[in-house]
């Protein structure tokens, strides 16, 4: 017997319009969308109904697994805590970022991220999770051991996104040494001499490893049908490199030229939702709002604050004249879903998954009232 649910008197955010009406859910999918008020079903009392959010880049899980420097939390407990905050922020599909590549200065030991992925998948099998969790491998291509870490995931079907990162000083995110000094010398308390050695080592690793590792990982992703993302592109040559690597997602470009070129070449340009909420980048790079006003911002990610993924679209719709609420919501739903070929979700349309969020907002920060994943209430 089919299971049916009706939601009525909602402001339904479609891809290009907001419809006042009702939605019929049948067997986990959207069966019908009707305009006008109804007395049947759950009364939304004029609240918004939006698609479940699709999160492509969040380091949030790392914060639960390593809540303090040197401390490792129980992996299953970390995953559950992460999942709880994700789903109550309206996120029904999350790509958990796992870091590939490490050395004595940072990152995780070889095998730790494989164990974390196993914990995620076990939690899913045991019914512990409410959102759907997929894997995003963040590959530090300058690291000597990144290919060794990456090989642990060669047959993992949950890996749907891989980003190619190089955080060496003097380029990309750290174009100026002022930024790098703040991130590393001051935080680690290094002397000028020790910091100079640290910088020289990082730059040598990048020169030696970045191009061969980037090309090797991109080749594997092309063979396996995994979406590839660039990271912190700053120059047109970086964008050309991304095109050669088959990149579909440009994460956090650090210059207007790189963002515009990426967008014009058909890549989805991703910026952090906290950047929108705060009005600026935490690392001193370009502001996401400026890209939105230029028309080259395609996708938002919560990065390090899950609720920002729900909050930021409302800010854009309020403050940027060229961006309507449907267009802003698309940045956290339909566009990220399409970018990673998840064509069964991200929109409110008949036949798609009933991943839905009830949102109340009179002013300021929106409130998540209820969340459904495939028609089942999860928050």
C-alpha cells in the first residue's frame, strides 16, 4: 500500500517562482504540487517549503572528531553529533570532507580517514544517521603521501567528489605572506628562523608534488566518474589547469578574474556561506557577495558553520537586487545537486525525492521547523 502525506498552505520555493499551495508526497517522492489553500494534511501556516539543502564542502565533521588539538573523539559519536547539527540546519545531503595527505605539521595519520569513512558507512547501515552522507576527498596535492591516502578509497562508491588543493605559501589562498604568517607562524609560535625553514619546506613540496599528484588523481576520477573540484584558484593559468583536469566545481576562487573565468567555462563557482553571513572572507580574500553581484556565484557551502547554508540565501535575497529567493535557494539545492550529478534531488518537482525543509522566517535568521528525507521526517 502506498504511503501518502500532504503538506498544505505552504510558500513553496520552486526553481523560478514561489507558489502558495500544497504538496502531496507518495512513497518518498513528490507526487503532486497544487496551487491554493487546502484543509487537508499538515498546515504550514504560510511557512516556506524549500528543497533539502545539498552540502558539498564541510569540514564540520573534523571539529567533532578532533575537538581540541591532539584529541581524537569516538568516530561514531563524532559522526552522530555532526549529523544531528547538519540535519537540523536543513541539510539532507552532505558531502563529508575527509583530508588526504599529511605530514608532521598537520593532517591525519594514514588510515584515520579510511576508518572515519567506515564509521560513516556503518552508522548509515545501522540507521544512526538522518541526512544522506557521501564523501568528498580533500586532496592536498603538495603532500608527499597524498596518493597513498587516496588509494585507500579506490573502490569506495561513496566517494562522489574530490578536490585538488595546494596550500603552499605564496600562491592561491596564501598569495601574501601576511596571511600565511598569521595562519602558521603566529598560531604555532614559530621563530623567524623556524618559520623560514617551514616555508621553504612547503614550497619545495609543492614544486615537487603538486602537478604530478594533481594529474594522477584527476585521471583516476575521470575513469571512475567522480566530480573533480579545483580549490583556491587565483590566476587564469590556474583555471586553465582546472579545465585540463576536467574540473566541474571551482571552490573558493581567490580572485575576481579566476571566479569569472571559471564561471564562463561552465564550472560551478562555490564560496562559503559564512563569507556571506559575515560579509567577508575569514582569510582576507574576496567577498562572496561581490561575486554574487557580478553574477558568477553558483554554489554556497556551509564550510565550518552548518546553519550558515540556510541563513546565507535569505541574506542574498534581501540584499542583492538581482537575486530572488528562488535563485538564492538554488545555490544550496539544485545547482550543487546538478554539479555532482545527483539529478534525483535539489528541486521541488514531481517525481523527485521528497527531501524537504519547513522554514519559518519573519526576520533575521531563519528557523528550521521540520525536515523530511525521502518523505520521512528526520527533524
